[in-house]
C-alpha cells in the first residue's frame, strides 16, 4: 500500500503484511513526524490535496546585489542541510563563478546552461552531489543564457521558469544561488522562485544595500506578485565587534519575524570549500554547522530536526 505522510507529503511504499496488528502509528523516515496508519480494511491512503501539493516544490532564492555576503555559502549549506534532513533538493547555481560545484567537490560536465538551451536531455544536466541532493551547475557558459534572454522579443523573464518547470516537480525544495549585481538572470530568478532569502552581512552599509535590493524586489512584485521576501539572514556575526550587534538589533526592529537567527563568523565555513566539503562534513560540531542547522529548522518549520 502507499501511505503519504500528512506532514511532508512523501510517499511510502509499505508491505502491509509486515505491519504488526497492534501497531497503529508510524514515523516518516523523511521528516521524522509520527502519523496514524490506515485502519484495518483501508488499503490506500492518498488524499488528493496531498497529491497536488506534492507536485510543487518550495522554491527559494538566496539573493542580494551586494557581493561577498555569504550567498553561496548559505545556498550550499541550506540545500545540503535540507537533504540531510530527508528532503529531496535541487540546488541551482545561476552564477558565472560556478562556485557551488567547487564547494561540493564535484565537477559536472553540464549544468543550467545546457538545460536552458535545450542542448541535452534534462536528466543529464543535473548531477547528484550528495544523497537526495542534485546540482544544476553554473559557470562561465551562463553568459550564453543571458544573451539568449536578451534576444527574446517577449517573455525573456520566464526563460528560467520554463526550463526549470520541466524538472522541478520531483523535488521538495529548489534552492537557487544568485550572483551579485542585477542582470536579466536575476530578474528571471525572481520570476521563478516564490520565496527570497536575503543574507545580510553585519557590517556598515549593509542595511542600505538591503533596502535598495528590497526596492528592486518590489518592482518585480508588480508583475509577479507570487514572489516575496521570506527570510533575512544576518551573516558574519562577530560579537566582539560592537557594530555587528547594533546592526543586528536594527534589522530585528525593522523586519521582526523575517529575521533568522544569525550565522556567526566562523573560519571553518571559509575553510570547508577548499576540501569540497559542506560544513556538516568538514566541521560538524562547529558554530557554522550549528548555525546553519538552526536555519534549516526555521526554513523547514520543524524544531525537532537534527536534535
Ligand atoms: N559565516 C562566515 N564566517 C566566515 N567566513 C564566511 C562565512 N560565510 C561565508 N564566508 C566566506 O566568505 C567568503 C564570501 O562568501 P560567499 O562566497 O558565500 O559570498 P557570496 O555572497 O556568495 O559572494 P558573491 O557575491 O561573490 O557570490 C567566502 O570565502 C566564504 O567561505
Ligand atoms: Mg556567491
């Protein structure tokens, strides 16, 4: 029989003959939540709402025009952390720097460019980087995608949505890493995702950069109301630097509940990429790993994860 977890909507194929008669509850091996098993006589538990929801992943971009604020570090560790938590995740690298592959220690032969250009079968453009984690790599070739978008007479802003729409249904989460600056690909990302996570480095001028970026999102929202700022993630928190805490306080006053627990400055986070490892592999007990686990709990809305 097929049972769908009421919490994370994952399907479980279960041989009912293996369930002892006195067992009435089960634990989902993906999200860890307990739920009731179907009563005797019921063979299939599929609710149609769950079936429809199952087809739509959560689509989150990690974006800010300012460079070096921890976007790629966050996208990679958010995606890998969600995969570790049991979700099936697609990480999309839309940056010509192509750093997500480097951080994950993989060397894909194809990626987002080949998917968007339709040069290869979609399945071969995605490389499996970890258990439950697939990567659509970025890199220099994305310049061709930007030219393609520019050449379109109309609908250029939907180029990414059309390409990803063909592959994203099988995932629980699609996490999009964004390059610094603002270009046609940035606009495409905001036409594709529904949630935006903005990392804000706790240094002077950071709030100004955030306000400018939020204005840009607002201008997109006029045409694409489905996208919204969901999370502000303070990064590079260094409690020894007084300004760091005062900027954090300002962010919390301005944006309240949207502000996540901060990611502390942690040298382990900057060392891990050279080994092609995520922070959970490189330094699982570090502040960096613990801070990103806290972010996963907030995004997945599950306080029990990793406890
Ligand atoms: N919390 C942290 N503590 C210490 N170092 C960090 C932290 N977060 C990121 N770093 C390091 O800071 C540098 C910039 O981070 P990252 O590449 O993630 O930023 P980015 O916003 O993606 O940059 P870009 O705008 O160029 O794409 C990297 O060397 C990274 O390893
Ligand atoms: Mg980056």
